[in-house]
């Protein structure tokens, strides 16, 4: 039995990896294969909210519990103003988009801070949502970016503007 906190099966693969990188029909085929193998998937079932490990062992009679809860939250930049409206973590942004709660970015300028795959995914997703300009700022050089090279190249081809050796010091909200 898999207890899935999200309203969809597949965990972060379903909500953290954009459709252009992992088509939902392919993912759903794999999830269906898992179900056909006899695995029950309980959606909206969250550890700590809906059950505890002791509940699973004592109440529900499981003999073993594997915790595979993943990285559900983005890292904070610990910057003044990071709580301004319109500022969000990359993981949360991708999750909102995947669950049909995409912000309206049509004609807006977007900046993404980071150099990993999540940052590239967030930037490319913002472009697909109609942002007029998307910039990615990264504190190190391009060679030091942890994102996959092909993803960075494809993002540039799509119009992503990359800025290296840049570190934000604060967020200034202006409405």
C-alpha cells in the first residue's frame, strides 16, 4: 500500500517534473503497471496528518514501513522581502502548475534564482505559461551549474536569459 499525500499518484514525478520532460501519459502507464502488480495507492493520505507510523504498524497491521517522502519544499533564500506576493519556491511553483493552479504569468517578467534542474524546470515552465521575459540568476559560473547541460541548452534556445555570478540580496515588492 502506498499512502500518497497528493491528490494524484506519482508523487514528485507527477507534480515536480514538468510535462515536457515527463509526459503524464507515460507516467500514468507506469503507475497503472504498479497498480496491476497489486499495489494499492491511497491518495490524499498524509503521514502526520492522516496517520502515524504507529497507526500503520499497530492499527493497520503492517509488518514494515518504508518512508519515501521526498523533497517536498524549496530551500529558502533567507532574504528580506522573500515573503512578498508573487515570490514562490520552484518546487511549489511546479507543483501548483501540475495540479492546475498555475499563476497568471501572461506578459509578466519572471526571475528564477538557482542553477539546478528545478530552477531550469521552473524557468521553462514560466516561459510556457506566457511570461514575456524569463531570466535565471545563478551565483556561480555556467560550468558549475548542477542542471543537466542539455536542459540548459534547450532553455537558452527557448529564450531563457542566463545571468551568472549574481546573488540576490533582497526582494523589493512594488505591488
